[in-house]
């Protein structure tokens, strides 16, 4: 599983090769197929294990959306390999791959929390729940990834406490985003 996670994290689903996974796991490709019927099934198993092993469990609660974004920020900083795997999932997981997968249930719970928060008047109902969830996740990702290297592009060094500043900025952006207009 470790070799498969490394492979999927490095190359994504489409670029991952079972031959490399088997070689790095010191196993045969046939041995992999004795446990997993397909590359898709192995990918699903890697994702399920990654979720199970996540350094922090980050539920989205309507009354603490900034806490969700800050917790997700912490997850990304603590597990950059997992964050990269998440991006590959978003980019290229085949349609229908995650039928009754734990990942579907996790995201469905987050969408349900947003909808409940909108009904309760805690979260601005003008937002489409799916769009809002994507924005919240991307706020955490972009701030945890140091603005995608903008500091290097413009040649300005971040302040010494920039991780804490970026975390606080992400949480504040989430607070402002979900508030009523």
C-alpha cells in the first residue's frame, strides 16, 4: 500500500504503473492482482487508507466553517503527500470510481452540513453548496501551499510567522465567505 500511495501521489491515477508499484513493493504484478482486481480498485484502497490514516479528522460543522478550513490547512501542512493525492483524485479519478466509497460519504456529509447551515441561517444561502465547499477547500489548499509559490515568483520572502499568518487568513476568508451578505 505504501508503494502504491507513493506511485499514485507522484504520477496520478493515469500515470501510475502497476509494474512500478510491484517493483517498489518488492512483489510481482501478479501478486498485486491477487489482492486487487484492477488499478482502480487499488487506487480506491489507497484513498481509503489515506483517509483512515489522516493526521487530523476534519468534519465540517455549519457553526464553525473557519475551524474546518483551519483544520484542513493543518492537514495539508502535516501531510503534503496526502494533499497531493487529493489533488490527483480531483483531477483524474474515473467517473463512478467512488460509488459507495468512504470518500463519497465524507464529502456528502460536508455538503449536508452546508445545506443545514444555510437552512439554519448560519451560512449564506446565496451560495450553491457544492461551489461553496470547493471554494473552502481551495482556500485551505492555496494558503497551505504558500500561495503556489508566489513569494518565489515575485522575489519577496515570507515573514517568519507566515504559516500561522496564512492559517489565520484562510480561516478569516472562510468566515467572511459564509457570512450573510
